C-alpha cells in the first residue's frame, strides 16, 4: 500500500468516525421514541413515553448506573423498531411538610405515583395516518404511616389550592388508560376513544403535568375545571382547521372512580362535555406556543348528590428563546359540578438553566365554590417556587416551596408554608 493509499484510508476512517459521532449527537433519545405521534396534553401516554425517553444532559451523571441501564434501553429500541411497541415506567415520590395543621391532623405527608405505560402502533402510512393502542397501569398511595400528600390540603384547611393534589392516597392498582388513538393528515387531526385519563385532554396545556416544577393544583389542574376518575369511558376528537387554528370536543363519564376498573358507572348517563378552540403560530409549535379556550358542562350526579355545573377557562403558554417559558390561565364556573373554585387565576415562569433543568416560580388565586364547600370562605392565594435537578438521565430531584395565604378552612392561620421534595425515576 502506497503512502497515498494509506492517507486515503485514514481520511475515510476519520470521516466515518465523524459521521458516526454526528449521528450519535443527533439522536437525543435513549430508545428511539422521538417519532411517536402526540395526541393530547403532556400527561397523555404518547407524550410521556416520548419525553421520558429523552437522552438528558446532566452534571451529576452516574456513569455506572447509565452503563447498567444501556442494554435495557437498547432492547426497548429493538422492540420498537421490530414491532412498533413502545413502553416505559415511571415512579414519582413526594414528601411534604406544612408549617401548621388543623387540630388532630398530621402536618407532613409522603406518597407515590407509579405508572407502567405503553403503545402499540399497528399501522403508519406515508400520508401521516396512523393508529395505535395505548395503555397505562397506575397506582397512587401513601408511604408507611404517613398520610398521602393529596390529603395534606384537607389536614391544613386548604380548600382549592391543594399543595399535593395529584398524590391520592386511595388509588389502587388500575388500568386507567386502554384506548385507541388515531391520527389523520400527518397529525393535523385525530381522535382517542376508550378508557381515558381525562386530565390528558380536558383543558390540557404545557404545564398541566406532574413532571414539571409546579406541584400545587393551581398550575397542574385548574380548580374551576370539573374532575372525574382516571379511567373514565369517553372520547376526544381534535383537529386543525388551518395551520394556526384548532378545534376539539370531548365527553367523559362523570362517575368514574380512581383505582376502580368498572364500566358500570357509564350506565348512569351522566357526563362531562367540553369544546375547545386554540391558536398556535404553527402546528409544529403547538406544544410550547398556544392560546386556548375551553367551555365545559357537567351533568348532575344523582347518586353522588352533586348538581350540574358549567364554566369556561382560558390558558396561554409561550416559550421564548428556548429558555423562558411563561404561562397564564384563568377559569370561571357557576360553582356546580363539584368543582373546587368559582374563579381561579394562575401564572408562572419556567427558566431553563440547561436542557432538562429548570427553575420555576408560580402564583395563584382562587375563590372557593360556595356550592361545594359552603359560604363565608376567604379567597386563597399562592406563591410557589422550585428547582428541578437532573441527577442522571433518568432521575430528577425537585425541592419545592409553597406559601398558601388565607387557607379557607383554617381561619386562625394567615398562611401555611409547605416544603416539599420530589423525586422522579423514569425507565
């Protein structure tokens, strides 16, 4: 081999190494889930699979842990490539301690949320039409002798701005999502039908999730919006009329119960119904640049003894320079339907300090529903801040501080301070 030949071989080898490195840099996933088509908000199965699979940057990388997990994520990639099946699990743990509690009540709480979820894409055509089956196993509970964080609001006299709202203590292992998700026209429209997690669709917007810095209900679920159990039978359809405007409609069984795999409740014929319209600068930016209006109505529940209700909510979130992410939302209801608040406003700002680490500050205010809680209660307000540390690609830790002013059912206290520490593990 001549010197020229050797130089040519070395140059080709270096070029191949450079191309391979570039391909590795471009793949910012662990199992190749970046092409999952999204439908619904950030708590939908597809979006959670996609975001949990990100190859996250961190200064606290546990090399041994990541090397040990690498074969697992490679196996997930091979299953998805061969069969169109994507899956993963996540574990959320939250400890909270309040500065005061009502007489006879505990002032601290510890609980968890466990999820194992997946999707099976049965067909995907070149025109963007695709169909998949989605599922989620889920349980939520307290840990040890502690109360669940979802009970801390009641223990401290906080009515509408619950500090650990999502961490329910009475949510046995269930399958709250078994649904068919259909996409049309390259993701411009679609529908979902089956057992649904209503919070993934009803007034869903970027901060309506358990995975960002906010933990108080003020940010993750508007207190003026009605709720039902996760796993409600229902259907959702949404689609873009233009590149900027979308509309949607949905219906959910109003009597579903968390942690209870039961289809009989739909026989009562009582539902939550909602329509929405929204604006985004482009379909590709709808996840982080959007303004939306939701109008809802909930039937009276005869067996539960709750009246019918109706209301509306407007939400806006607009990321700036991939660093600053402000949001604001306002809702108003007639107080019926078992809602927590007649009026509520919240606003916040997420500042990304590096990819997958962020500082968040939120503020909120709400007027408790007279029909749900009785008259004579003060408005509650909130200040909240947190910082989400990414300890490894799959483990984050978030210290959280909340100050709830004028707790409605604890008039002896002008404010309640709640410190929290949350860990999230995704696999």
